[in-house]
C-alpha cells in the first residue's frame, strides 16, 4: 500500500511510498511522539491518517466525503492504531473501522462533535 508520513521531530517524510506491512509497521514504530507527526495509508479504499495528539492518544482520520468536508474520526491508543494498520493490510476497509464518527471539519473538530452526541 502507499504510505505517507511526517515525523515532526526529525523533519522526515515519505510521500506515497509503496510499502509492505512489515515496512509500514517499521515506519510507524519509528515515528516520533510529538505534535505534528502523522502516518497515513492510501488505497484502503479511502485514505486514512493517524495523527499524534498526546501520550497514547492518536486522531484516526478517514477522508470520507471531501466534497462536503466530512471525515470519519476517532481517538485511538497506540496499540489500537497498530491493530488498525494491520487490519487494513489484511483487507479491512478504512471506513468500516469501529467507533468512527462523522465530523464536518469546516464546522467542528472531533472533540466538539463528541460533546454534541
């Protein structure tokens, strides 16, 4: 699958690199735990990104309906992210991940959306 990432600490990035599961997991494991670092996968069939928020809290963000600025989002632990990445390589669709909620990114963020559920 195609992987993209940015490590905010080392200023290292990949753009649409075709990697297997082992290579992708190595990149994710080596990603710095600081704000601005993210890891993403394309072709699953919707692009998914994991963005570091704080200690053991990652924003899982699936591009869902960008015409209407809708993303599917949830917070996940590091271990949950690892399991999600592995499941995507096993063929699970990114928009079928348990716990995702629709967020209009032009109107609110995940925290605001969750507070209004």
